């Protein structure tokens, strides 16, 4: 009952193009939905922004930051980035294995700072597979994209 469950999604029409993100935060028998978007962005930036927004809700809600959190995310890019790749990026001064600057470093740094403050389990889920809250996140995302089209 103390665990907090989060679902996130981000996307674009065109890449780059108008983008949106959506999150669902489930805690204490309450379901919170939030979303946002940008006129010109990329899919990966929206996926990262969704994760940052979700963890920001946790950090900014009294009593939430000490609890166990499961983030269900359909982006392998974000899941692998925050759980595996980021250690190497930081050790190499935010460079990739081929010595190029990490794309979206500004967002990765924000996500890393939030992730380090919390007890987060990152769980990849298949997108568009009928998972209720993942589908809600996608709907929120699409509504945000539509605002810019």
C-alpha cells in the first residue's frame, strides 16, 4: 500500500515535430493524471520530460519521496539510459562510447538528479498493448500534441 506506481509516455507527430507527454501517478488509492507538450521537440525529449515530470510530482509531494516507486515506461531509451548507460556517460564527462556528446544531456541530468533522491524501480512495458494506464498516458500525450497541430 505504500508503493507508488507511475506510468509515463511521450511522443511526437514528426520527429522533430509537435510533441506531448502524459503521466499517471497512483498513490494512496488516488490516481493523478498530468500532461504537457511543446510545439517543436523530439520523441525522446518528450519521453524524458514525462519521466522527469513524474518524479518531480513525487519529490514535491510531502511523504512520497521516502516510498518505493515503480515507473512503468514504454521507452527503452529512457529505461536503459537511466538504469545502465548513464553511469558510463557520467564517468566519461557526458560523452557516449564513441566520444560524442550525449543527446538530451540537459534532461538526462534532471532525471538523474531526481532518480538519485528516490527509490525507483524502472519497469519497461510494451506500448500500445492494452495496458490501461499506459493507454491513458498515450491519450494524454495525443491530446497535448493536437494542441500544436
